[in-house]
C-alpha cells in the first residue's frame, strides 16, 4: 500500500499515534487502579454490598420490608446502585484525570482529553465486571437478578456509561480551571444518589415534585435498566431514553468543545 503523500516512509498515521497513546495510558491507569492499592478490588465490590445491606436493613426496620411493584427490592436496588456508580465514577474520576497525568503533557502527542477518555473506559470496564460478579453472586444466592431482556439491560448500561463520559468531559475542564467547583461536585454526589431514585422509588412522590426530579437524566437510565431485569416493572412516569440521549449528546459535545477551547490552559495548570 502506498504511503500517505508527503509522509516519510514508515511514519505512523495520527490514528496510530493516538491509539498507542491510549493503550499506554490505559495500561498505566489499570495498573495504578488495580495494583496501586491492595484493597482496590475489595472496595469496588464491598462498597455496593455495604450500601445494599445498610439500605435494606434501614428499610426493613422502618417499613417492615421493601416492596416494589413487579420487582424484588434487593435486585431492584442492586441494579440502581450499579448504574448510579457507573455514572458517578465517570464524573468523579474524570475530574482528577488531567491533574493526575499532568507530567505526560510534556509529550506533544498527549492531550488533556486523552486521560479523561481512558479513565472513563477503564472505570466502565471495571464497573461492568463488578456488575457481572454481582449478577452471578446474586443468582447463586437465589436473587432474581437474571435479566428478562438482556439487550435492554446492555443498552441502558451503555447509555449510563455514555452519560458518565459526558459528565466527566465537562467536569474535568471545570474542576481543573476552578478547583473549588470540584469540591462542590463531590459534595452533591450523595444528594444525587437520593434524587435519582436509587434507594427509594420515585413513583411514590407527588407528581409536581416528580416533574422536576425527572429533569435529571440519571433516573431515565436507571429505570430502563431495571425494566430490562423485570419485564413487568412499572417505570417512573415520564421515563424517556430519547431525553437521556439528547442530554448525553449535549454534554459530550459541550465537553469536547470545552477541551478544544481551553486546551492550552489545561496543559498549563
């Protein structure tokens, strides 16, 4: 095959260079994420287990047991927590990606957006593996965690993954340029857990309040994910994957534009 006109013989294409950069950064991030802390894998699995146990215990104590229409409460909550963690980790870890790889910007091939994309892919892969472990463990314990519609589950999971990417692209720029905003974003992760319908069903809320809460795109993905596990599950009124994807594409586009606009400032920070 002929070489690209004007390119030296044996020179790599821009795509080959980018792919090499992403691969090297992925290996670096993966080793740091999984091997840097001996308890890394433990906490990735123990955190959702602990949260599910605490929430089930609290709900059983307060209401004498959990009840979700056409869905078992524990699998319902596990699906919500796993989906929420996927979005949250994409947002939170995206914020620290640029500062954590600042030394690599000395190489002209590495751009500030590269560590954000690599971290999001790595976190999504790890969370997917943990989710599969939960599904397998739940089935062995007799929980109803076998999806009724696997394609819908995968589509909703990829949608939440993409939403986390969009949030990570935006917050990585904002938190790097204005570190105080990063602190605020971390603080709102717990309230976001509550208003996204992760631990309590939103169907029980008044309609006027639900209209405002459904402006948040996360419940749309979580409800669709749960519907994939329980085919007769009644999703929250107003659930729309079209709305979620419009929101996601807007965030991704905004994040890409911000990285292009502030690339020099991000490298200098």
